[in-house]
């Protein structure tokens, strides 16, 4: 019995001695920094540190608090085998693409009431962001079988950056293209620049002359979109040039609208065209008139007018939807010369089928310069063509570099990736 008691005491002492041995503590991550995330709108912070030997078994966490003493909320978590600087989709001139340094981004924290962003959400009524509070952050490293390590508490308020360095290539391209366009505008003012012949625009004089001879009106439609769309702006420029020819021949012009803002703009453009042609007395304010903003109500009304008045020429410029074929078919049935121009890919087959001439895609944008021969428009058009040619050349060059770079080593792959970064949008 005494031996059994002694044995029990010895085992209990050994167990107590084992429990009293402290667990090994995780080594502090090297070069740990908690700082504002760069090149953003002030919505995130980040923690960076070098790779550690225990990464395979580690879990890294960022904790967030509104007071230095807590309570602490989980912000961001990642295993030690993930989340490196090289994982960020940024170009080489704004970011060091390395796998030797971890990066953990935190843009929200989890509370009892759900997740909350560091940058408060925008108020949709006032469009004013709430003031961003001060936050306290710390990093916790957990390794299985070891005592967790905690960093010192860091006070930080996320702040937005005035310039996003990852978009530097876009800025340089914009400056370069602007210089090219301005240069060609100056050239266009000194001499005539060649523009590729567009048959549909060459037929404008024929269409206006035919309407004059037959004594029938010309219908001009600007599409379904508002004045903020590029295709609608292009349509108004074409209207201005056609209105000058109509004023010269004293032909009737009718422009039915589905948008009141576009109607007001076109009314002034038409007025200026008549003044420029020396026929201000021939201008009629009701040549531009509002029909309805309903898609098929507008289509039915215009089709009815075409059937009754039998126009000699119909122009469909701008962006169109399902009404494209309905309008063009009716115009073709009246025997009118029809010229269409749109950047709506889905409607091009219908216009090509039902119209005599069709401006495809960017020909619509070039029409204003083609008809007016205005140096600013012609120079801009030529500058855009040169810019697009340079982009195509750069894409071909990068394609060759990327193709032959497949046979190189890691250094070659890094060079290829850096080259392609120049053409990427970030």
C-alpha cells in the first residue's frame, strides 16, 4: 500500500513538473511594418514582413480596435504559405514583385454586428463620406504547439493617395497621344491632310440633291441614346454639315427626336448651320421636334411620317436598338436613299441590308471631319489614327517578346512580364 502511495505521488509530481514547463514562444517576424496601403483611396492598411522558417505551420492575423485597450476584432488572416508582395496585381515601377516578403491587406474588420469597412461607406443621399476614425492595429502570429506572438499596437488612420503610381503608364500614354493630336492639328492648319474615301459620305450631296429635285423632305435621326454618348455627339456633328447643304439647296429637313436634351442641342446646331450657309431666314425651329421617349412609340410615329410624306433621303446616325430594322425597312419601302452610321455592332447587319450606304464603327466618328474638312477635326482624326497605329505596333512587339520569352529562364520570364506591364491597365 505504501509503495502504491509513493508511486502516485511521484507520477503527480512529474505531471505537475511537465505542466510548469513554459511553451516555446514564436519568434518575432523580421522587418514587420504596419502602414497605410499605398496607391488607393484610403480604404486599407497592410502589414509586411520577411518570410520566416516556421511559415509552413504559421497563421498570421491582423487585429483591429477602436481603442488602444480593445476590444480587438479580426481584420485579415492568411496562412504562412500565402500572401506575398508578388501576389499584388501591380506593375514593376510601383511595386516590388518579390516572394521574399509577405503582405497582408486589411480593409475591414469583423464585429458582433457583422463586417465593417475601415473606410465608412458612402452616403448615397449626401455623397459625403463620414470622417474616418483612428484605428489601432496589431499582428498576431500563431504556430501550432507554440505560444502566439503579438506585435506592438500601432495607431493608424487610412488615408487616400493623390496619385496612383500603378497608372503612370496610362498618364504617359495620355500625354503622348495629346501631343500627337495637337501636332497634327497644327499640320492640318497649314496643309490639307488626306482622309480615306468613305462612299456613304460622298453620297450625301447626291441624297440632298435628289430631295431638292423631287421636292420631298430629308429625315435625319440621331439614335436612341442621350447627348452624353459619343455616338450621339458624332450624329449631331454630321447633322450640322448636312444642315448646311440643306440650307444651301433650300430643302426641307425633319429631325424627329426621342430625347428632349438632344433635340435642344440639334436645334441650335441646325440654326448655326443655316446662319453659316447665309440662309438664316430659311431656318425653321420646328424642323427639330420631340416625338416620345418610348422606344416603339417613337418608331411607330416616325414610320407613319415616312409612309405619309415619302422622304427622298433618310439618315440614321447614332446608336440604335431593336428599332433599327423597323425604321430602315420602312424607309426602303418609300424609295428613299438611305445612309446609316452606327457603332452598335448588333444593328449593323440590318442597316447594311436595308440601307444604300452604311458607316461602320469609327467611320461614324470620322464623318464630321470628312464632311467639314475642319482642321481641328481632321488633325484630331489623323492623330487618333497615328496613336492607334503605335498601340498596334506595341502589341505586336510585346507578342513577339512574350512568344520567344517562353524558351528562357526565370530571368527572361521576369523581363517579359515587366515588358507586358507597360501595356496593361491597372
